[in-house]
C-alpha cells in the first residue's frame, strides 16, 4: 500500500475519504500487481505528424525503464527499417523493463518479432465480423486461421503473447466472444487486451466488458483505451478495479485522434486516489513528458493534469490567501498533491487580473517593500489595469515600478 497514514490524507497528497468508504471499495477486485505497458513508441507515434527516429525511441525507452515502467512496446518492426532498427536496439539494451513488439497476426510479422529479440509480442486482429469483412476484406475463417498460426508460432518461440482485438467495443457481443474463443482454444494467448479503439466505451460498461471476456477466455486481462470522449483514464482505473493487471498507456496521452490513455494521470490516480503504489517513480513523470513533448513537437495544454507547465501557478486572490496561510504547515490544503510528487516546482503565486490583496502582499515581500492597507489596494488596482492592458501576467519587475510610484518612491 502507498501509505501508512490515512490513504486520502498523507504528507504528499490530500484527496477524498469517500474514495475509501467500505461501500465504495466492497466490489474492488484489484490484482495483487498492476503493470504499465507503455505504447508511446508505437501507438503514440501514430498521432498525426509525430515521428520519432531510432535514437529518440531509444532515449524514451531508457527513460521509461529508469522510471520503473514495467513493459515497453518498442514498435512494429514491419513498418519500416527504422522501426525495426529501433526495436532491435531497445531489445539489446538489457533494460529492466520487458520489451514487446507489436505485430499483425501474420506469421512473417511474428517471425520478425522473434528475430528482433523481444520478450513478448502484442498481436492485433480485427475483432468484429464487419471490420474483418469490410475493413480488411478477409473472411472470418481466414482471420481466425492467421491468428491461430501466428500466436502459436510466437508462443513456441518463447515470446509472451498479448492478443489484441482491434475495435472490440464495437463488435457484436456474441460475435466478438465466439471469434476470440476460437483463437484462445486453437492458438495461444498469455493475456487478452480489452481494446476500445475509438474510445466509445462508457465507464458503466467497463466491468461487464471485463467480466464477460474473462469468463469466456479464462486468461488475464490488459486494457487499451482511447481518449475520444476523455474516458480512457477512468475506464482504465475501473478495469483495474475489475481485475485487469496491465494498463496500456502513452506519455502525455499521445496517439491518433484524441490520443491514448495518459500514463501520468493513470499512475498518479492509482497512487493518490486508490492507494495503489505500482512502482513507478512519479517524480520523473514531468521530466519524461517534457522530453517526449519536445521530441514529438506536440504542445500540451499549460494546465494539463499532472505535468502541465502552469499547473501549480496561483493567480486567484482567494487561493493566494489560503496558500500564504498554510504553506508553512500543509500545502496540500491548496493542491490535491505536492508538485514534487510529479517532479514539478511550486506552488507559486503569479500576478494578473485575478489577483487579490494578498497577491500584492506576496509581491511586496518578494521585492522587500512595505505598504499600508490603502496603498496595497491602490497597487492592486493598478496591477489589474496593467495585466488587462498586457493581456497576460505581470512579472515582478513590472510590478516594482507600480508599487514604488504608489509608495512615493
């Protein structure tokens, strides 16, 4: 467990006791061990205009492993010689993480994955009759035959096999289960991935999706959820509480369309909301996200959960008052978790239109100045005017001349 203190109130976070009410937790079925399977190097790179070269992929993989990520999907070797080069290089790095390749359910793909020296392979196949017949123009029989052949071969060569049915949540329930059962019976799967390719599964449906699949296939479950409705994190957490032992995620939610389930939010939620420490060094999350953002060229919102650049800036006057009153005692009265928990600095007071009288007091403290109450209110009024005119925040060197004029200096 994450803490010997109350799980909702520790020296690093302050969440909600409702999360741990007996009636809430009664139906939890978390596995003893939860792993993160990072797919940034494969599915994350499928975001439009994102491309990592082999050296960048190696750097990302090394950083993920250093942070304690359990499994890293190094890529799909069949995509290009550059991708194959990256997968081979990462597999040779002797990282503490398990290294997986991604492949189609084709024997040649499986042979290439084996040749790259990875520990496991994620094997994809269409999950629904309509996608098999319309999207791939295969017969269902051919899809099953290819899956059986490829999964058995990978298993016989010593690879762990995670079976990955594309678009599973839009398949007819019985059709999906019947097709997958044929592969489980005649081929091989060490784990089965609950795949919501288009992010269309509601949180209310996750437990049934997990329970029915597990009951039919009798193998451990993983998740692979997308963010088209911003439900990937919630759905992954619910699936974990229903017994899924591996959660597939990407750094900063990279991925096609609206992206994949973000690793940072998922890991931190498990730790601070569910009291589940899964061994990831959360203090390294901001650094990794910044590196991936620079390499990918994808600009993240400044208030992005966990790793946003301005996440721990305080402009509101009332929150500034709270912060000044509690910062020497317990900062988590003003934030849900300490910035240092995710490798960030702060909190820090900033100055703008939303500032209050305690914001002025903070600025004057920083500048080594003193003012009466009336002078402070006048400084505040002029600060707001300046921030509105600038259409942005003020720096201390912009506030200082305002303050000195009001103080008669």
